[in-house]
C-alpha cells in the first residue's frame, strides 16, 4: 500500500519537519507493506530533493513548475492529482497551518477519512487505527478510519528522524490543475492561461489528440472570456512542431465567441 507524503520547503530547502514527515511515512509504509512517494511543490534543486531518499522516500514527485504563493484550493488540487497518479492509499502531512487548512479539503475531495494531530504509527491496517492528541493536547485518543483512503496529519516533534541511507529517484510532476474549478472560483478576478499538456500531448504527432486537448481546455475555461489558451508550462525542445502548430490553428478555429 503506497504512502504519499507532502514535504514543504522553505526557499527551496527542506527542514527537520520535512524529514520527520518522510521518516514517519516510511514507518507507516513498512507497516502496510508499501513504499513512500514524496511530493514537493515549488522550486527545489535536484540534490535537495534527493535528500528525502535518506529518510525513506523511494520516489520524489517534483512540481517545480508550480509558482509560489498558491492558495489552499490550488494546493488541494495538486496534492489530489499526486494521489491519483501514485495510487496512494495514505497521505501524510504536517499538522501545521497548511495541513490544518488543506487536509479537510483533501478529505472531501478524496473521500478519505482524516486523523489530525496523530502521534504514532497506526496500530493496525484493517481498519486503520492510529493514536492522536485530543483535548488541546492534554490527552490521547484513538481514531479508526474505515474509508479506503486515509489522511494523517502528524504532530510536529512527535516522531524521531530515521536515516535509512537510501536513495530516491526524482520525477517531474505536472499536476494538471483543474481549470474548471479555478474558473468557477476565480474566473471573475483572474485571467487564466494554459493548460494544453506540454509533457505528453504536445510531444507526439497525433493531431486528433492535440485537438481533443484543446477542446478540453476550451470547455473548462472559455466561457465568460478572460482566458488565453496556451501550453501548460513551456514550448520546449521535446515538443513536436506539428502538434504545436495544430494547437494554435485549432484554437483559432474553435476559440471564437
């Protein structure tokens, strides 16, 4: 059973909290018979990302094309997309301001039971039973999670760091943020730009796939205006020229109001 852990960074660097979360996630994954994938959002260099392997992550998903200063809804969409990509059944986050704001949203989005302020590795897997702080940290209780997926927010400084000496592979992660949701919430105050997939769709020569991707973007964001169709990140050297040209041609064809 795979475990996803969201690792915050500060100006491109991880702190003790991030390594504590990965150490905890590794112990949870070991108990469940799975592995750990870490998710990093924002600009973090390769060497820094690789340090997560020393605490138990086998894979790091790096959403390095994602700008800083995102709001809670966008973070929710990115983390949910990583859960879907990875097929993880357990999500580990910090029980800090970000975790408190995002974990309930993710619980609803993923239909996952939430145990906040946990202090120990789950006692059992079927169902998941875990200890947590209650009564403002003055006592401890146990939470039983019956849903297929679970979200655990870890109380800071409640789990010791455990260096495994392992290594982690690093993959670039394009979260493919749902523009329809962003359009609904912010369409009156923002101009949206994107979101044709430049990681796969624009890197191949099947033009029908390109047209389908353009239609998807138009359907999600065109209504009401304030939308500029473009690639999801950059037109890079791996993009197929025919696919890029078809994106612009077809956008002109169906993008008229």
